[in-house]
C-alpha cells in the first residue's frame, strides 16, 4: 500500500493561514469538548505530492487538517505551523474542516488532464477521525472518485469507516478500492498515552475483521514501531498473531520517524514518562529524523520470520478483480504481494 515514506511535505492544499484560508466560521460544540472547528471553503482538493517524495502515490485528498487522535508521534504535526498554529497543543484541538471538499474534487476530476491515478485518502490526517461523524465529508469524496473512474486507497485508525462500508463496496464495483488500518501496539495503556484520542487496539482489530468480512483485504500499518517500547519480539509476535486472526492480509512496518516539530513533541513525552530512555533516543536519532540504519536492519530481521509464521503473505486476486468479472483471463491470475514492507 503506502505511507512508509510519510512526510509533512505531502501537504493537503497549502492553506496559507486561517485568515486567508477561506474561513467561513469557527465553531465549538459540547459533543467535542476542547476542540475548535475552523470551517473553510477550500480552493483545491486534489494535491500533487512533491517530486522526489518517497510516497508511493502522486495525489492525495485530505478533508481536514489536524487530528483528534492526538498521536504524540504524528508526522503531520508540522503542517499546523503553516496556519500559524502550535503543532503540539493545537494539532488535536484546532481542526480545519474543508466543507466543500467533495464539490471541489468533482470539478477537478472532470478536467481533461486528469489521468485517473489512484488517490490516497488519509495521507496527512485521519479521514475517519471523530469529526467525520459530524461533517460527513467522506461519502461525497468516495462517490466523486468512483463516479470519475478514479481508484482510491484509504488509511485510518477510525472505526467510523464502518458507516461507509456499503458505499465502499459499491465503489469497488467500478474502481480499485484499498483499505488499510493503522495498528502498532496491543498495549491499551500505552495507546492511551501515545494515541489518546484513537480507538482502542481491540476496536481496531474488530474493524479489521469487519473489513475482511466485507470482502476487502485489510493492509495493516504496524507503524510506527516505537523503539524500546513496542519493538520487543514477544510484543510484535502477539500483535501479528492478533492481526492474522482478525483477517489482515499483509502489513507494512517501519520505525518511528521524528522530523520537524514532531521530534520535540515526542521527546517531551519521553522525558516525562520514560526519562531513562531519553539518552538512548537521542543517540538513535542522532543523524536526524530517522533511526540509525542498524536499528532498521535489526527490526527487519526480527519481523520477517514473524510475518511468515503468521501467514501474512497470501496469494489472492486484487480486491477489484475479486469484486467484478473481467473479460481478460490474464487479469484474473493471482498475485503474490510482499508480506512485509519495512523502511
């Protein structure tokens, strides 16, 4: 699938600050205590990923900026700086909502120049965070893409995607639809510290099962693997066993990236909750935002046999091929996709 090269450079429209971002109104509601919504009229919906990016896709659509999952390690936190907002406190409490994203997207998809390349949803912030329940932006986006003949891939931690499973199954009759779930740990106590606004591991395992039962082949992002906290062999073994039992098809895994202001947010958390690890983290990330190469090599060696043990490499047709017949027999040939992608 993708997201192994996550980067804040994969922007979602380059909003130049709330005062110039098409702000319609600012809203606070009792159902979302502590969160302020800035409702805007976006000028664009399709975003081209910068040349040279490690992302395995060229276009994204992001319905919002900021995310109430509040993941301490979120690579997208620096994008809030473009709005003059704090990437720490404001990222999960000051959310920008693109009210007209589906309408703008439809217009862009009608352009003669559009080549119907797969569009990634959820590349910067989660499209199925809680606010989607209030604004219902994703049904319009999914419908616009499907009706234009454009395939899509969705990555989420949000169980709200269950609401749209009938729509996604219908879209799959016309275009390729891939759905991925992010789940990097089974320890719910640690999840409450690191991803305080995200659904529990149990809820996400249930979501993976629901996706599999609906005919999708869930691709799970075991990412980021948190050095010294979620990278023990027994932890990874238990996680992969649970994923396989829930119906996951394959996984992508990569260690924590700490770029830009995300580094300070995360290391502040480490200093408060795991001060004994702070020096080890500074050594591990001494060359910048990525772990030292030897750590990645050891993680790969550790995970590869676990992936094989739990049967997370399967020979099947793609989701679209399984959903609708093709007149070309060659296109029905099963494909073996890599069990593990690790960056």
